[in-house]
C-alpha cells in the first residue's frame, strides 16, 4: 500500500475559524472548498476540516459527547506556544497539574495538548 499523505480531519460548523486556527498553529495556509478546507504546510496537506453544520463539541474530560481523539503537540517554549494558541482562538481547558502538558480546545471545541 502506497500512502502519500496522512491527514487528520476535524468536523466543524465554522470551517473558516477551524481551518484558520490550525493553519496559524502549524504555520500553514488554507486551501478552501465549499465544504472542505485543507491546511497545507510546506506544500503538503496536514489537517483537513470538513463541514458538519450540526457539530457538537466534545465535553472534555468526562461529558457527553465524549472526546473521541486529540492531538499532542510538543513545543520547545510552552509560554510562547500558550500565547500563540490563545491568540488564535484556543480555550485553556486544564492548567498545569505538575505534568508536562496543558489541555486546550480549538475553536470547534476539539481538545489538544501542548506538551514539553
């Protein structure tokens, strides 16, 4: 099997907010179609965003609907990364707990972690 790219796709009711957020986080651009946006980084697809008008964000950590997946992103400077994702529209879900990660939600409510 020849796999050319591996892309994680997120459902979102607001394609522009979701794809712009991830393009900002990854330092990429958005290629937009009517009901699908692709975040491109260095000319390669990295994250897809598909239109889901009835999308309900997961209620992290134990609610309904539950989290179904999340991304872990390792960063060299947690303070700078924290400010960047908040500035792009993320919400902090969990402060430091003595671990080496923080949990955030993207504009559509999908959890992700910044790790160090």
